[in-house]
């Protein structure tokens, strides 16, 4: 039942946002055209109840224009693009599209998320209860799995992989690829999660999952060539991204970011379409990586 409700909430927000403004009658007409309705009209009481629920769950306001009695979504774009609520909303909305067009399943290909659902459920339970956990984790660079007792602080998704960040006994907040956790047990011992901890603040200068004190944030300038500027405008690499100049052949983008291996890996993945202008030590590092790679061919 809850799953169906979430699908309905997502449908309502998407429908109104796409049309900008709609009367209740117009919303009901589109509802009847949707597979979700099963041919049953949307009552006004249900519509208004959904509006309240959507505001409570997603912090999205569906408001009415007094003069025209048309409804509009006031603040959809204000949702944090990296928040769980925004991600959850987008997944549900896309799921609606797939379900409404299930006959096209052979023509729509999705990527799998590398994860273990049962492990995720246990981790979330441990996080909710602020309980320590014993995990057995196999790192790619290790021959044998290793046991660790951790305080599970948060989970972050990066490139279709879920990572658990758990605090070790020495205080280090360590990332663990969840798909590589072999076993997990919730322990009786509890821990105190700092109320002031903010995961977005923790990662504000980072790209990906790597946070390294040895690599402080600094000003980075990238030159984007060919169609790369359009990709960067559509999907910024980082919240600090600013377009600072260029011409018809290239555009320059500025960042304040920690140039860790995740960031370097992304630049390398773009080939010659993304070039580091500043700082020089980062440009030289990438140049060395490319030259070392070229020697292997």
C-alpha cells in the first residue's frame, strides 16, 4: 500500500511540474489517463491528503493560485540534488514510467546497483538504533577478508555502488563497499552519533567517496573541449562549479575541490576533452599517469 502511495505522490508532483499549472479537473483528467488510476477518479479529499503527505515526506509544496484555482509546484527545484528524498522521488517517478510502459521492457536497459539488500537492511537498522556492528569485509587489494567492529555512521552511493562509512576504534571514518561485506552482525553495544554531524558538510569539498586529509581542497581550473562544456552544464561535477571564460572552441570551469584519486580518475575518463589548467602539480600528476599508461601499449 505504501509503495502505491509513493508512486501516486510522484505521479502528482511530476504531472503538475511538467504542465506548470493545472486545475483540479485537469489533474483528474490526466489521472484517469494514467495506469495508476485503474479507471477510478481522483477525489478532492484524496488529492488534498496527498498534497499534505508530499509536503511532509519530500518537503515539496503544491500550492493553489487563488485567481485561477490552478495548482503548481512551488519549490521542486529547491530539493537538495544529492539528498535521499530527491533520489527516492526520482526513482519512484521513473518507476512509474517503467510500470506504465512495461511492454517496452526489452527496449529499456538498466544498470544494476552493486549491493546486498539484506546487508543494507541490517546496516540501516544498526544506524537507526545507534548500535555497533561486526562486519567481515573483503577489500580488492587484500587476500583474505578482515573483521572490523565499527560504528555505522552513514551510507553513500557513488557510481551505482553503495558504501558504508563506519568509524573504527582509532576514530577513522572508513569506507566499506557494501557488496564486499561477507557477513554482518549487530552488536549490543551502542554508540553516540554526534548531533552536529552533517554528511553533506563532511563531503562538501570532495568528489566521490575519498576524503583524504593529505589532499586539501584547492582551486582547480579545467578546460572543457568539444561537447564537454554541455555535459558539465547539464550535470556539474561539483557544487562549487563555475564557468569562468573561454571561446567557441573551449570553456573553462573553476572548482574548489579536493583533487583526490576519484576526481583524477574522472578527469582521465574524459580523455582529451577535459584538461587541467590549474594547479600545475595536478596537471603534472595527470600527465605522468597518461605517459605511464601509454608505455604499456
